[in-house]
């Protein structure tokens, strides 16, 4: 598996997971200041009681910032980066310095995946 194939497969997995849920809402917009709500379908909210801000403290903001809407936007941005690198490089682009400088760092969050290759480390 090439690095671009690996990245596109991981991005597709992230995207599929994010598409199973709608945006997460917090506070007055979600009818309850101390609970995180997930939109399972447009216009429908379901409470996630185990993600109460008072229970997770400072971690709540991190959780709320990585809602499915943001994950989907990040997936789109990563795909655009991959396409830009592909357009820039010609021929044996796997060896192009831009490939290593741009795509290898994009793969780092997936370093624990069984298909990740150590040679991809920047």
C-alpha cells in the first residue's frame, strides 16, 4: 500500500465514522448547560449523558471541538492537500521531497494503524 492510498483509506474511515452522527451541541443551544448533545439526524438531538462537562472538566472543550462537522471538514482539507501534492509532482513522485514533507506528517496521527509503515515517519 502506498502512502497516498493509506491516507485516503484512513480519511475515508474518519469520514464514515463522522457521518453516523450529526453535530454536537453544548449548553443553551442544546437545552441543557451541563450536557453534550449529538444530532443523530437533522433536527433531532439525543443526549450523551456520559459526556457531562462537570465530569470531564477541561476535556469537554476538546471533545466539543472535534464534533463530526469539524471532522468532515478536516477530511475534505486533507484530501485537497493530497490532490495538490499529486498535481505538483510528476513521474516517480513517491521520491519527491514535497511528498515526504507534506504527506508523511499527515500520516502521523495514524501511526498506530497496522498498515502504517515506519519508513513513512518524517
